[in-house]
C-alpha cells in the first residue's frame, strides 16, 4: 500500500527542530519512503491524504503504567510510599486479567488521541496488555513487572514469564523486563534480571531515585547509592531504562553516562507527588539519553505528553534559572526522536525515510498557531501554545487509528463505562 501525505509543514522531531514547509511525506507498506518540500517530491500515483495542518511524529511515552486508569484520582494528596502501600497495591492485588485488558484498551485509545503512538508499559498481565494494544492499533514495549506482591507469583516465575515472552516480540509489541525498584526487589533478583535482559536483548526498565528517601535503607546497609548498587550487582550494561532519576548526584550521573543508561523523565508525576525536579540539563549535557514519560494515569493523572514536555521545559528553566536551559525544539524532541532513542527504537520517533509511518496531524487552524513569522515558529507553538486538543488524526504504520479526534478502532464510550464499573469494584474490594 502506498500513500502520499501533504501538509502545511512536517515537524521532523529531531533535536534541531527541523521543519519542512509545504511538505510531502510518502509511505509504502507502513514505512516512510520520502519526506521533503512539495516542489521536490518524486512522481507518485499513490492515494493522496491532504492535511491542512502540520504532521508530527507519533510521540513515544517512555514510562507508563497505563492500566492504572482504573485508579485515576485515587489516593490524592498522599506521598509516594503511602500512596503505593495504602491505596495502589491493595487495589492491584484484586485485579483480574480482564480488568487489565479493558483498562489498557481505554488508556491506549486515550494516548492515540493525544498523539502518543508508542508507550513503555510496566504492568501486570503483559499478554493482556499486548492484546489491548493490538486492538487499538498502537505500539508498546511491554515490560513484565518483577515485584513481591501477593497473587503475582514468585520473582523467578515473573522473570521466566518475561523471558518466555521475548520470542513473541514484533514491530508492534515488544516485550521487556520491569523490576520495580531496588527497594522492592532483592538485589540478586535484579542481577538475574540484568543478565537475562542482556542475554535476550530485552529492554530492562526500573524505577530509580524517584524520591529523596526511598534508598535510605539500602544506603544504610550497603553504604552506596542505588545507581552504584545496580552497577556493582551487574544490572547495567544492556538496554537499561531508568525511570524518574530525580535524586542523582554527580557520581550517579557519571555511572549512567559510563553504562549508557537511558532515563525516562516524568515531570508531571514528579511534581504531583512532590518527588522533586530531575537534573535534566545536566543529563543532556553529559550525553545521557532521555525521553519523556507520563508515568501512570493515577500519579499524573493523565497520559498527555504535550503537557509533560511543556512542564519539562518550564522546570528545567526554573531549576537552572536560565530561559535557554531547554529550548522548544529540545522539549519536543524529548517526546519524539529522543524518546525513541531512549528505548532503542531507531525505527520510531522522527519523520524521515526508513522510519515507521507513525504520524500525527495537528490542526493549525487555531489562534494558538498565530502568528507564524518564521516556519520554525511552528515548533515553538507546539511546545508553548497548543496541546493534545489540537490533535485531529493519528496513523500507526500508515493505518489511521484516530480520525477527527475519534478512535477508529474501539468504542471509547463503552470502555469508559467499563473502567468506571471496574474501578469502583476494585476500590470496594480493597476496603
């Protein structure tokens, strides 16, 4: 199947903030084959999709627990440790596989409407999550969690499940390993997870230094920080994605640089839970790969990367007291090209030949896109002026999964009703 998209402009999603005006983008069998100005486009008899706005890359959400839409808004005002132990974990212990699949389907449709085409999910029932993603037409890296909660098997069983699923990975659904954290998973299990991830080429994603005090017991016992513990226990060295990384000193960041550990930066969750502000500028200056993440919809409380990338820029500038600490092109790149690089998916995140045709049409017929004195103003407006409400259409591998702001693959009204019913049941059962 061949398609030709025309648009007011294409925003490539690279660090420089490249914008192609009066653009043409060609797709064949779900892969981009050409991008450039209309005046230079090669001859084509492909079906033409004429779009009045701008085309941007499908965003990559590097850290999500999307089925937690079932718990959105619950535990409001609690710090992270109490929020987890008193509200989230008791409810999660009552989850059924059907709960997870329904919730993930609803959340996946929500993300697609927001222009997020790929998410890294760390949650229970990985095969149900994969089924939901395939139903909506999105992409996901599904990391089977390792965590010591009742009803989810032993650590060995959880790791075996993660490794066993690896053979089922494809371009749409890739499986990985998700040990929750060093304070909830024994260090020998983390070591085994790191070895298994390297052996099978899997993404290993783990929470690190989210709060100032979560590593205190480990520090008292071992005398070193969690990043240093992960290094000394052979967890690092493969495809490691560390989530949050708010409380990192210079030595910790140097370890991340040395081992090429990527970071999922989640400013929305970090501010809502009062976890702190990550050293984003320092990470980027060290060459650490960073991508934007929303975290779960119970701790953000949404799945809208437009909001997080804007907040990332604001917090970086405030932390550094420098209006140039994070530019608009860099902020948008953190949700697109940089996020794809953070999860080792060079086939995603940018609109260039050879990458997959995950496309988002953003409506520019709005006062938020006015004025445009220079074509690069479009990137500035995308970061500072507009939001997911301006997303009109979304394609994954050239397949339209959102049309005029409405899912083409699932009934969102029915899913909302299901999430309401199941969420209330879980709250009752957890007491």
